[in-house]
């Protein structure tokens, strides 16, 4: 089964021969190696690049263990370069190389060598990249399959594809499995034997049980306002145990460094400032999230909100949670002050969209409820409600676009309708 990843392929194409090391990051098992060795390598061949000018090295392969020494790796690559034509060096799991940044930096001033790397080490994948390469790296962050990528592979009835997608997520290997039980077993094994074990060992976490239970709490409360203090109180009440806010803050950082979760800050739309008291957490893959909870807690409305968040991030938006304050008079002519929440404030350059997620809008009361926050924003940026219902796009009397979920997910230009 071939699964195309056009967003990331285009990013790699745009970065070709730009004088920087291309660094492909993302959640483990999300398809980094496939993108580099299959999709991008095939693109290079289609552009007339000869096979012996594409140097592919899988450093996880034990047969390549000798190349895990930086001097040996550089000497091997040098041996493959026979002429002045362009060479493309594709390195998978480069964290196996000690001081890999020194080896890679050796090629920054070699005009006919273009280097691309992937890795799964949290230090390699985290913000330390900026320090390691000091502005000489071009980071391309990839996510599990978007619904559009997933649907391009499975086809068929959209509703059935959607149910499978929000249940089992978008990790590429999951798509190839032919039964629900195999998908469940794969995801649960992946979490316990790869993600969780890797974090416990790398971060030297001594409170393994508490860490695992905190992950379950985070997974069960996606999209809910939280902070370390609030999570600490929740942990005490549910687990009859104690994790300090400081420890929880560190644990959340570990989960974000491993790309298992992301944080959306709260943003005061009218005050144009960030509100630091609370934030929201979203999972990178809903299948992994459901596996953490043993597939016992699958609220479609929350999973849909999470998937909309992921889709916006995949499209390159920075995403905040909006807060809108309303001051006015109630039915008794008394002054009141309310705060409404905007699910997402999506920004990219000069573009901004205010977006609400609603499973369904059966009547005018529900429409009014979902529109309250958007109607109280006074600027001219586009305001959108995304609903699960099968509908044609339409606009409310105050200019809010109501958009069907599949139109949003399957059309990369849907926000511009």
C-alpha cells in the first residue's frame, strides 16, 4: 500500500540544495523513514538523479553498526562521492551516531552534497536542535497521517473511514492491519513497549506507576483547561497519591518532547495577550490516546476537536485557545460580564481564523450557543464553525461560515471557502 504525504514531500522539495541540513522530526512510527527513503528518494529518481548519487543509510540496521562512529560515517560518505554532480545523503535514525551534529556539519560547505536526516532520540527531536546546529538546520516536522492522507489510502464510505480514523488514529502501520483486534494490539504494544518504556528509561523516571497514571489522566481530559496545579489536584483525588505541580510540569515536558502531546495556550482575543493560568493539551494521535485508555473512552466530540487541532497544525498554523470577554446587560437590565471560549485561534503569517468545533447543530439554540464567542469578536478575521453533519457550506446572518467536517478535512483550501 502506497500512502502519499504531499505536504511533507513539498517541504522537502522546497528545501533542496538550500545549504542547510534537513532534519525530519516527529512522533516515533509516524512515517519519517518512509517519507525519506521511499517517497523522497522516488522523487529524486523522477528528477533524473542517478541511484548511485542517492546515498541511503539506515543507522538502526545492525549491519550498519560500524557507521555509527562519526569519522567512519564521514569516510564512508566521502567514498561514495565520485564526481561534481549533486549527491543526496539520506540518513535514518542518526541519533545512533555519537556527536552526529559534528559529522553532519562537515558537509555544510560541500557544494554538491545535500544532507537529510531522521531520528527518534528526544534530545535530537527537541528544541536542542537549534543549539546543536546553530541555525544550520532546516526542521521539517511530520505528524501521523491526516484524515485526507488516511482516506486516500483506504477510500470507501467516509463515515466508516472517519470512525476507524478517530478510533485507531493515523500511524501508517495501523492502516495496513486488516482487523480491529490487530490494530488494538499493535497500538497498545507500541505505547507500552516503545513510547512509555522509552520515556521512563531516557528521562530516568523513578515514579513509573505515577507517570503512567498521569498519562492516562491527560489522555482522558484532552481539550479540557488544565495546568500543573490542577492536574496535581486531580491526581490526588483520583489516584490517592501525590505528584507535585513541579514534577507534573516536568512530566508534561517529557511527553511534549516525545511528540505524544501538544499544548495550546489561552489567548485573550480582545486584550491581545496570552493568559498564562490555564492551557489545553491535545494528543498527536488519537489511536495512541485510545490505546492508553484501553479503548474505553471514545467521545466523538472530544476526538473531533483534537483532530481539528491536529489538522490545523499539519497545515502549518500555530494554534491557541481563544478567550472572549463580553460586557453587557442581562434580561433584568443588570450589567454582567461573561467569558466565552473560542476552540481555536489559528495563525499563519498575516492569516487568522477563529474556529469552533461542534458535533452537530440541530436547532437555533445550539447555533446561538456555538456562535456566542465568535459573534463577540470585533475584528475582520474569518469565523468558522466546523460540524460533523453532512451539510453544504453556508453562512449565518452575522457572517459566520458553517462548514462540514469532511469538507474541512479533505479540502486543503477549505478555510478559504
